[in-house]
């Protein structure tokens, strides 16, 4: 996955629908990168990431159960990156501290961005 690659992005969060709505209303880049139709909460399945049930909810919602390698999960949480990779997805890690990948569980991120603002270059 390269910065010039383009993907349809879905915000997939452990946050509630209300929390996600508030985040989008206070961070302009989130409104640009994630239109409302592309916002998904684990509230719908009552299972938090890194539960397989949560990731299956994402894969079903984007019709990729049989092709998880076509999904790119974006997160600043190492547990989320490891969980997505364990499910066969690609994972873009937001390295907010510039500390580098140190998690030793599972596969590391497919690629790294330094901030949420950098996500715009990955959107369509």
C-alpha cells in the first residue's frame, strides 16, 4: 500500500454513534475523509475491538468477508492493528508519537502515517 493508492475509507470505532458524530463535528478532516455513510460503530454488535466479532461486523458491512485483504483498517492503537492483521486485513497505523512500531504481537502495520491529517492522501 502506497500513499498514492486510493481506497474507500470507513471509520470503524469502539466509540458509540454519538461519540463518532461528535468527533466528526469537531475535526474537519474526519468529515472530509469519512462521510456519514462511512462511519461504523461496534455498538451495533456489542463487541469491542479486538474481538473477532467486531472485525467481522466491519467485514460484513463492507461486503468483504471473503476478501479481508481488500480492507485497510486505520488506527493509532497497536491492539487494533494487530487484530486487523490477524483477520487478514491491511492496517495503516497512525504513529502519533513518532516512537516507531514496538508491539511484538502479530504482524505490524502495512503502512504508517504520522497524523490523522495525512489520511486525506489515502482517500478517494
